C-alpha cells in the first residue's frame, strides 16, 4: 500500500494543463503515493447543479491531502443561466467549490509564499521574499449574505443607529454581506504566522487590517495579535492598514517578511505581492487545517488557454513543493525548489509570459530534469 494517498482535482480551463505538468514532476520525484483523480468544477455545476459533487467530498475524506488545479467561478445570476434546462428554476444556488472545501475541512490557514527567483525578468526586485498568511474560513467569504434581506433581519439591524439612513430604502434595493470574525480564528492565523517565522528564522510579522474604520472585526484581529506577539519577543511585530500596505509593498517590498490578514484583505495583498515576483504564474498556495490540506496555484482557470499547454506551470509546481513540505518530505521539497530556481535562472526553457515559447509540459520536463541532476 502506498504511503500517501493524494487527491488530484484538475478542475476547469487550464487546471488540467498545469495538473499534467505537476504529474511530470511528481513522477520524477517518485513519491510513494497513490494519485486519485476526482470531479470538480464548472461542468459539474452545469450538469449536476453542484461544482463539488458529494463523491468528491468523500474522496477528500479518504485521502491525506489534495492537489488542486484551477476552477471557474461566476456570480449566481450568471451561473443559473448555464445550468442544463432540467435543473433550472429548482432553487439551486451556486457556491464556490474551493470556498466550500476550505470551510468543510476547516482549512483555516492559507499560506502564499511570494519569492523572487533571480533570473525572472518580471521580478520587481530580486530580494523579495514575502509569505502571506490569510485567514481562510471567515470574514467576507463565509457566504452569509442577504439579497434582499428579510424584514426580520432589517428590523434587527435598524436598532443600530448607523442603519437609520437605510430605513426608507426598500428591501429589494438592499444587499448585505456579513464580515464575521471569531477570536479563535484570529488567534490561530496570527499564531501560525509567528510559528512559521520562528521555525524559518524570519525577522518580522506584520498584521494588515483596517481597525481605524472597520473597528470591531479588524479591531479584534489587532487586539489578539498584540497579545500573541508578546510571546515572540525575538520577532518584530508591525501593524499597518491594508490600503497603506498596498502602497508600501510597491515602494519597499523588501522591508516585509511575513504578512497576516483576514480573508478578503489577504486575498488582495497576496495577489499584489505575487505580481512583484512575476505574476500569478509563480504564485503557489497551501490551504492547511489541523488534519488536511489542499495545495493550488492562485491563478484562475483562464478558459481561453485551456488545452493549449501555454500557461506557466511554475505556480502549480511550487504548490507541489508546499505539499511535499506538509507531508514531511523536506529533502524532496528543497530539491524541487532548487530545480525551479535553476530553470528560472538559466532562462532557456520558459513560457510566453516570461518571453519564451515553450509549453507548460516542456517547462515541467526541464524542472524534472534539473531535479534529477541535483
């Protein structure tokens, strides 16, 4: 029996392309693993009314971790139009498969390394090495939304003095999205960041929120972060507002080490940080819980490129590296990182986004070759 059982969910668009590239690398590493493919994505929404079928949830429950490709996601109104006729007008509501996995498996920690590999012509600077820790299950992405809100909900909210300006607005003209934080989740994401900093000899942890305006939720995050920071006196603790953080990341990205934020703000700043080191083609991520983890590139499904093997597979291959670290395969993870760095530094085999004309698979094959040589 294999040591590891890994779910493989290619998903939509270029998800299959980059998953095929990842498999080339995994075959070279020769991990003692069984790879089990599952169904997820837009085609299953259209034909089954569920982008994450129950059989796929069961597959995840029976595996050690998951490697995920990419997925298409659209607003519910647009999603309804693409259902097959027999599923329309049945009250089926679209929800993101990846968000559901994060919540169902309590993958509370989203880690997104943004590291500049020398030789990448798209780097903003070569000395950038930032890791973003994003709370992954709460905030605005919990999906607690109302449109229109019921009269009961509106009446409850109207007890707040700042809701008075909306008292004459008809319910059908109001949409509400709830930003929900808990102390436990705030404490967890901050502690994960500090523990990572301690383990990897990182110098600073910066909390990125907006407590001067979003006083209660951002305020809770800051309060809990300050308490936890006292337990790590050797690591510099910083705080900044999310809008200022965007400015400082562009101006002085080398000044930052570990960034911690809530779900939506973390999503935004991690994409900004990714662009500083070459774009989403180089941006890997890990969604990690206490007992399960899912690893994925942060780029979208790019349907116009599907099947062309054109997109940069580096983000997916670096997601494999994160998976190897999580599994305890430290030596293989280090070798893979060096192989990726070598291919980027040499600049001979590369995809269109960095000025080359090689396919996703050719880049993967070159990384696999370097892995064997290390």
